[in-house]
C-alpha cells in the first residue's frame, strides 16, 4: 500500500564555490601556483598583474542591474554555440571549471642526467663478453633495483631470459656473468642480499687483519652479528673485544644500499617551499606569509571594454545579450577566484598566527620539550573556524623557523598528565625518552621496563607498552639491538 507523508529535516550543503575555497586552502605553495596558472589558462577574463580598472566595477554593477530587470535573459536559454566559432573549440570548452583531487597534477619532474641503470651499462661496455654473455649481463643490470640489489632468484632470471629474450642458458652461466656484473661500481651492486652486499664491499678493500676478520664474521656468523650476540662472536673467533670492535667498525663503514650512493641517478625531486616564515625580532615572534601565496590578479581590460561597448549601444540584440551573458559568467568566475585567493591568504595567516602564539615558548627557544599539548580543536576554537579547515592548513603546509623548516602538523600532539597533574605533550615525553636512550650505557642498553621506570622517576608515569610504542614511533630499536661493545 502506498502512503504519502511529509518529512522535515535540516541539512547543510556546501556550494561549489565553498568546496573550491576549501581545496584552495588545502594546496601548498607549489600546487597553489599551478592552480593559478590553470585558472589563468581556463578563464580569459582573468589576468595576472596589478592593473585594476575602477571604471570597470561601475560598468559591472550596471550590468548586474541590466540583467536583473524584467527583460533579463535566462542563462539556461543561452545557446553558447550561436556566438562561438564552429571551426575551433576553445580550451575552456573542453575543461572542467571545478577543481578536485582527481584534477591534481600527477606528473613530477625528474632529475636530468644519466640514470643508475645507464651508469652500470656504460661500465659493462668496457668488458669483453660474447653475445650470449652480453645479453645476460644487460638483463641482470636491468634487474638491479634502486637500492642496488637483484631481488630475484637465478632460476627466475633463467626462465625470464628464455621467455622474453629467447636466450636459453643455465644457472651456472648466469652465476658466472653475475660475478662480472658485481665488479661494477659502486661496490656491492647486484648483490642478492645484505650479506653478499657487505662481502662484495669488504673484498674490494685492502686486506688488513680487521678487514679479514670482518669478512670472516659476515661469511660465517652473519646471523649472530645482526643480532649482536657479541659474546658468541668472541668465543667463536677466539678474539678480544678490541679486535671485535675494530672489525665491526669496518662493517659499519659499508653502505647497505649501494644504489643510493650514485648521485647521478634519476630520482624524483621533491622541493619543499615553506608557506610561512617565523622570525624572532627583538625577542618577539614575527610571522610572514610566503609572497608566492599572494599573486597579483585582475579582471581583463579587454573584457571591461566589451562591457563598455555593450552599455553604450542603444539597441541590444539577443546575440549581443547572449555574448555578454557568457562574458558575465567568466567575469563572475574571475571575481570569485580573486576573492577566494584573498580568503585563502586570510585563513592561512590567521590559522598559523594562532598556532605560533599557542606554541610561543617553543618558537622562542626551539626546545621541543616546550611544545604544549595541542589538538586541531584548540586552534579551531581560537580562530572560530571548523576543525576541517585547520586540518587542511596543518597537513600540507610548511613553516620556515629559526630551527629549520617544519611541517605544521608536527606541532600538534595529544596530552598526558604528569605526577603534578599538569597536561604535558606526548612530544615532550618522546623527546625525553630519546634523550634517555642517547645517554644510556651502550654496553647495557635499557629495556622498555627500565625506561618506563626512569620516566616515572622523572615525573611521567607511563606504561611499558606505551614506552615501546613511542620508541617504535621514534624508529629506535629494542635494547638488544642497541648494544655496543
């Protein structure tokens, strides 16, 4: 049975312009510049520069009045094709005016120069190899990853050579050619695991007692070495602690990722452009917004002249009104974009200013232990804006401080209560934990249980599992792996 009923509900929907503004606020400086460039290309009524016609504002307001009277033409009835050329479709007809995450520029510039793979091939050309060996060698070089390793088994490589290169060979032949490839620079390249990588590097060094012992340790007791079972190593090789320390020092000088040492490889380059700058001037904090976030934009004078011509004409045909309606749409978009940029500048500055004053003690000293507990809602309440707005500013913006360039979201942290009942930042606790570990006796590193006890003595009552969580977040290994001799 069908029933009809009325339902009342309150709902709030963001307009397309509000969504656009939120996306503008979220963009960091470099992406924001690209967004401006895109808008300038799409909207012919928008131009860069400081020029601004005051007369245009009057004409534009008159135009609003003209289209607001009873003779106004409904924009839905406009056929844009009547006044645009059929021979050429302008770019703005084939592009969307809205901007979303799907429209973000995906291509990233790469560094120029010789790639790591090409660097290896250039060296390979100096060896005397027959046709089959050369094909195998090139395939092996192509299998080297950016860290300098070959992560695949010889059996898999043999199968791939047969299927993709029509080269039928044996594992023994591939092993022999691999030995040639492993002679290339940087030392350790084309290793199949860390143990082989370290051995390749040690074997290229001048043989000394320390090097020979290091080779012996890596070859015969690699598992015990990685787990830092030093007592077992002393017994196994019948050596003194001094000898073991010197051998380990030689190993620690090696590069576990030889591919990363090649400075000419083509890697994606990421430049961080600070959105804000904080300086200390006469003991006070001074905040400035990067000038690249405040471009000079104005409405096109040509479009202004078109409006003047329309206003001056006594008889206004439908085609003229259609054309001017199109112009007006572009002018509306241009004026809104200019206003949105101003709102973006204001939002960014107000948000960062609130963060700066909230964390004043830190910005004046640079001591991370003085970072106060701060969550997004604290700043949102301070500036009377939504939490999502603060999040958009914090997650993608950088600030240049006297202590380096920082990601703004790093200043946010949760709070815990110390023994005095005061709220302290978890960042402060992590910093103290890091300091305690740095100052520990390396022969007997502190366990998580002992670290928790020490922190409690310092006035921070946290559980052992919390210490373990903070230690992992700081990328600090467990006590056994921090042990030194």
